[in-house]
C-alpha cells in the first residue's frame, strides 16, 4: 500500500479491472479478495494503490488500473462505473457484484439468478429502470433539451452490448473510446509487455534480420506467458500503435537499423579539424561491377579514399581488388603526399600526372622555398589544368579495420610521424567524414556502366552481364573517379564547409584548401622520385655469389657486386643480411637502396624474361604449394624449381579449376597493373631529372593558364644527392 493512513479492513471495497472486489481476509503480505466474477484470489499489498475513501468510493484501486485510470477525466470514469454497475446488477442482483457489498433492498426483482429470468429479460427490465432514473436526472435531461442527446432512454440492446464488452475486457472495455482517443499514452499498456517488446526491438541493430510485426508480437506474448503473466492489459488499438511505432523506429532496412543503434554512442560535435593535414580514410565495396579482362566476367572491387577533414579535398582515390591489404591503403597516403595535375583540352581529358616532383623536389638537401600555387582555377571553365593538391599528413582518422591496425601500416605512419586516430571497435560513426565521402561517390558510380546499387534489392536482372552493357575495367573505373573528383566534386560547393563569422557562404573544397593553406603556410613535403619505396615492406636477405634468394626465387643485379660477402653487422647487428624493398603486387623484382648514394636500384628475378603473365605473390604461393605436393625442394634442383614455377603459372593461368582461384588471379592482375603504373611514374620522374641535369635546365612545375607543364626559375637538381629526411622537412 502506498499510503498507510488509508486502512484496509474486512469488507473494504477494491476497484479492479474485472469489476469490484471485497476484502475477505487480511494476510501477512496482502489481502484475500473475492471478485464480482466469483473468483477468490490473494493480492499483495504492493499491487494495491490506496485512495481516499469517499461516501461510496472504494478504499483502494488495483495496480492493473494504473496509470491509465487516474489519467481519465472524472466524467469518463463515472460513465464507465455506471455501465459496470448496470452489468453487475443485472448479472448478480447487486450493484457492486458482491453480496458483501449489497446496498439496501438488494437484490431487486428480477435481477440476479434467484428469480430465474434469462439475461435478455433482465436487460429489458434494466432498460426501464435506468431510463426512468435518467428521466429524473436534471443533468441528463438538460443535455437532452440542449440537443446534445437525442433522448434519455437506454435500449436493452445497448445494455447487452455493455455486457459483452465487460465480459471480454472488464472495466477498461466500458470506457468510451471516443473520450480517450488521442489522449492515451503507451503507459496504459501492461508494463511487462512494453519491457519485453522493447528488448525484442533492441535486438535488431543491423546484425540480424528482422521478422514481420506479427511475429514480433507473437514472440512478446510467448515471453509474457513464459514469465507467468497470464492477464496483461493490452488494448488492441494502442497496443498495435505501440508495436507499429517501435517497428518503424528500428528502420526499414538492415543498414538503417545499424545506423539507429550506432546513434546511441555517436558524438554530438563535429571533429575539431583545423588544419588541411588532418586526414581521414576508408575503403568500401564499389557500387559498380568491373570487367576482369583475363576471364571476361564481372567482378567486385573495393574503392579507397583519403581526404582532408577540414577542407573535404580528396587527396587520393584508388580501386583495389577484394581483400585490400595494408600496403594498398598505404598507397593512399602515398598519393596524398603528391600533387597531381589533369589537363582538359576540348573533349580530351588527360589522366592525373604527378607534378609535385619538378616543383618541390629537393635533391640538394635544403628546403625548397617557392610561391605556393593555388589549387583553385581562377576561371570557371573546365578547359585547362586542374590540380589535385598534395599535403603532408599530420594525423589520419580511420576505423578499426585490420588493414589500418596492421604492423606494416602502423610502421609506415610512424616513419612519417603521422598520428593514427582510430575509431572505436565496431563504431563506424566515429569516422563520419569517410562514411559520408563514400555517399558522395554515388554520383560518380551512376555515371558509368555496371551500376548495381547500394544493396542487393536495388540490383537489376542483367547487371554485370557484358552483353547488356560494356563494363569498365578497374583501371578505367579508377580513371573515371579521378576525373569526377577534379571536374565535379572539387568544383561543387560543399554544404559541410562553413566559416565562423561568414554564415551562408558557398565554398568548394579547393577554395577551403587554399584559404587554410594561406593561413597555415606551406603544407607540402619535399618530393622525391623514390618516395614510393618508403611505402613498400622491407625484407632482410643475404646475397651470395649467385644473387639473393627469396621464397625459391633468385634475384640478381650488378649493384649487388659489392655486397655479396658483407661483414656481419654492416646493416644489422645479428647477421650479414641487407634490406630490400619488396612490392607484393609484383614479385618479379626487388629494390635495393645503395648505402653510399642513397639511390634505389632494381634487382630483377633472374627468370623474369621467361614469363609474360604477371607473377604476383598469390600466384607464387600457389605454385609453391604445388612444389610441396611434389616432394619439396630437396627432391629437385634449382633449375627444375624454376621450370616448375613457370609450368605452374602456365597451367593455372590456362585452366583454372575453381572460382576462388579465378578471383585471386583477377586480384593479382589488378594489383600487378597498379604496381606497373606506380613504378613507371618513378622511372619517368628519374628520366626527367636526368634530362634536366644533362641539359642544365631548371626544374619544371605546373603553371596556371597553360595546358602543359611550364618551366620555373629554379636551380637545376643534383640527381646524385641523398634522399631528404621527410620527418625534418614536413610542416
């Protein structure tokens, strides 16, 4: 009991959802009640809410009526109690349904079972009684005179309808639905039902498929039954409204359900990025199929983007095969540190060219001080040179993916003094900038063939079939993305770019980049043609007179002549091994940095000239598995090992046996092609510098207003100078 000042004694009246009840016995922890339905049941004190005792009112109200009953208007409660008293008197002969609560003179003829009349006959007589009572009630007759009521009579059929409602739902069913429509809250629903339903809806956070609404209701009702709750109050309309409301709130798709669940732990402020060098990156499955030229079939690829949080400039975008690795995402950082240019001449669009080397390359060991070229074109035309600015990253925001927390990528960021700021595990909303950037790419996806939508239910029947539409290759899709970034995305005002004190202005990403660059100063690091090799893994090998061997492949070059028998401790203390750079995308060659000149030299595989297909690490590992099945290396000599690898490549390329192998081969082909382009850029940069050094010409940088790269007034480069220290030069 909530109020000990209101006592309960034998004979006290209790109002319940099933009518009135009377206290027949006082127990230690509750009371014994006899209900108007004839049932006797013990009820705990905690289930009774004490109320003030009126002249005819109850001493207490059962908890099943809370908080619904007190929220009703007084007139609505009086009308419901009147209907209940009519039903109880007709059925039992007593207005409150119990002999213990009999009023003077009860039972009156012909109400109750003692007089032997049918229930229909009793309601005919009850109709006469209540009609007479209402005829002498001035309040009712005033409503009749005012036209609010047609007449004061209550028909027997109406009374029988009240009886049916009371039998089906007790006192709650007798409340006029029109009086409470739009006023009821979900609190009127049984609290246990609401608790279990909310627990069920909370399960659908994107990790499991959601059944239909009827199945969820069935599960909730079964859970109620299992908990021993057999008489919950569940009004049909408000219960269905409750379920439908929370059904819609969970989200119509798995993606929406996931987003809703993540909003509970999302931040409420934007990321405090103030410098263009604070970057974010992410990878996702592309929304377009691409063509695998080897097998002439449609395949899925991944798209990686790295961009500035403060300016929204996309500094790098690449297409990777499925299952990208740490070295792949490291190449995005490599692209972000380089400046690119694209030339539009008429309807011809050139691909991005690395223009950062001629402008800011420092081969003399001293910082280069030059005037910063604005990234924004001064005119609004598409024709001319479009720049993709480079930046020296100071921090990188990413999710908790394995490629970002792997040893290679972490070591790479440590080398360049880049702070890795990881999102919490399974909380992609911690990196909303990259998630939103993937949404921006939707415009680019829809402009080329092979668009398959964001999910399976958006996919057409013929998507991915070459006969339906010509698909782009992965290289062509990457080239399309770069054109879209330069000509579309970077030239469009971005809603997320705002400046304090200047609300309403429309800034493009490149305009924001130039504004911040002018305020923060130089943000480029001195470029170098060998920058790529700092992003490649290092392996330690000991060269001999026949070359250097790595996983049954022998590499050799003239640059190793002075290092075939080095003294232990020359490069590292424990042995005589020397460091080589390896590109897992193309293992037909290694790269060695000469300790005296600090220059990178290529060390090719001895048998490289014997093959024409790409030899990636996936192909190599598969070939080595076959060699192991044949008895290992001890059963054959080195010449046969080399020939077996060549045979395996030919066999596996000509006659693949499984879809898994075909997918791996397509991924190896894509990685190999990207590797060739990256190393070709390095070779072209070396060639340009050699030509400039031989001719005594100044270095080249991109100039505004021209469709080619003009020459600037800078001193010629010393090609033999050592590689600069990027940690000291980065600003």
